[in-house]
C-alpha cells in the first residue's frame, strides 16, 4: 500500500518527531525556515508506506496521510475531539 504525506510547513515548528518515527526515512528537516522562523519538516522522494505514524506523533496535528488502496484512495485524519456518537480514538479512516 502506497501513501503520501502532506505537511503544513507554515505551521510546522520543526520538532523532528515525525522524522524519528518515519520507518522509510521519508521526512527530513528543511534547511529553509518558514514564515515564523522555524525550520519545518518536509518530505523526501522516498516511497511512503502510509503507516500514519508521523501524523499520530505530530503535536500540532499538521500532517495529513493519504493512502492508495486496492479500491480507491483513502485519507487518514487525526481526530482531536471525541465524537459523542463514537468510541474515543486517535485515528479515523475515511473512504
């Protein structure tokens, strides 16, 4: 299963947590600062597995992970507020 991550570099503070947890080494810290003066994380050309570990560990919830499955692409969203109708959880898969 292939994946793709999207990082909001304008909001990233460059903490490096996503860099550490990426199993493929597909995230690095940029050498250019963003508009707030931080050096944000950015993706490399390494194939993303779509594991979602980077999105889960991001303290600012600014990473989106998109997966390409056998049927159609899906998106993983970080759930920051508990839905009153569902069980609590960190990740919600959407088709």
